[in-house]
């Protein structure tokens, strides 16, 4: 069974005002004192109003869900002891006027000196899925094979429509914000592992990025683990929403590995088409047509169906078909996190959005 791990980023807000609060260090320390939570599972993020959690390596989606629920409850409990709440949405529904300070680490201070306005606006939260691969060469082949599906995943995972208390018109504004960094977006196609390493080294040699952590591609090889890391989803409102994307991503990686072994030719979509497809996904989520991996405009529901058909054998092998199919059906019926935020905004204004994301972030 292919193993998987998930990282989630949360915002800390004042439940009375909806404003961000800069209590990440206190919340992390308190969460680390909770039973069954290790310090490595609750980590700092760029800004002091953000907290990140990381699951252990998991063999099943049931494990993923259990660990995420445990970690969310630990961080939520720690936040409550300090008078704030966690919210699992890709951007803050309401943002305070003053910049949020960066976490006091050398790397983060360096980023702030390099791009102060980008850092000030980096209040975005993602979900990163790590899937084990048998080596870096295999990982590069997986990267090449999944590139065309990243926009579909982005559309399905859209959960960041609001900024400064207003609807941006984008389902995933986080995707747009992250796309402003020097190395970002859909990764290029690589000839092999050597090509990957050579091109990364050239990027580092420019001095514009200081380490591989600034390779903000939406999928990349992990430098810390024997995994490929898919970074395009917004953080999800509910734990089972996150489980859905862990299952989809694992099956997508497994499918790519099988295609490699079978000698199936790698797709090579035009980079400008992939960029357009990603913009379309971020703009509309599942509420408009998407661009298929082959570069054709298709209905969003058809794009999702094609993804499920593509990864179907891998889902069957993992025993995940029933759960993933059910969760996808719910997603298509109830809408993305962005849709749910917009519905709350229409029904009760920004206060209703804040109440909804607080409640949803504590749900299974």
C-alpha cells in the first residue's frame, strides 16, 4: 500500500471580531502539551497568525482522517485556551489593517526583506499531500504525468474566495497570491532526475531563491522525505474534505507510477495551456468549464468524471473507491469550500462566514 501524509495550515482569529490574532507561538506550545501530540506535528508557519500541522506517515485514508481530526482538536483546544479559534480556509474572511508579523526565524526574516509586500499578503493556507515514490527518478516521471490534472484538483479544492472582507470573484484567490513568487505554478516538464536537479541548481545559483523550500511549484519532489508533494489544494473546511484529496492525490500518483511501468507515453501539454487551465480553475472552481489535461474546454462535472475514470483502477486497488466516490458526489452536490463561504456571505454577511468556517473547521 502506497503511504501518504498530509500537512494543513490554519489561521488564528478572534471569534468576536473575526480579526486575525498573532498567537501562533502560544497556541503551538499549548497544543504540544496536549495528550498524544508531538512537537513535530504542530509547526510554525511564515506569519504569526498561522499554524501548520503534519500527520505521521499513513497507510490508509482512515489513518489520515483520524490523525487530522486529532491534530485539529489539539490545535483548536490550544487556541481556545488563548481566546482565539482556528479556521481552515485558504484566505482570511476578514483581514486586519496592520501587517501580521513574520515568525521569528532567519528564513522568514530573509523572505520579508526580499519581498515585503508579498510576505504581508501571504495569509494563505494550503493542504500539502505527500505520497511515497520509489525514488527521485520515479518522482520526476510522476510529476510529468500529473501536471495536466493539477488544475482539476485546484478547482475541486477551491476554498479561498474572500479577501479583505470582499468576494474576489475567484474561487481560489490563494492560487493567485501564490503565483506571484519567482518559482510557482504548474511545474515544467523534466527529462529525468538529472534534468530536475540541474535546473533546480541553476535556480539556486541565481540567488533569487535561497533554498528549495522556495520552489513553490504546485507539485514538487520533497527534499526531506522520499515523496512527491502536491501543493495545489487550498486547505479544506472539514476533515473529510481533506481525506478526499489525500485519496485523489494518492491514486493519481499510483496511476502515474503504473503508467511509467507499463511504458505509456508521457503527456506533454503546452505550458501556456496549463497556465490558462490553472487560472480558469482558480477563477471559477467547479462553477464553469475547466480545461482538460488534453487542452480542451469541458464541463467541470465531466472533468471530475474523467479524473475518477483515470484513477479508478488505483482507487480499486487501495480499497478507496466507495469512500472517494461518495465524497466526490457530496462535493458536486454541496459545492466547494468557496461555494459554501459565498452561500454564507449571501445569507448572513461576513459574520455568518466567520461563524461557518469556525464551526466547519472542528467537524469530522
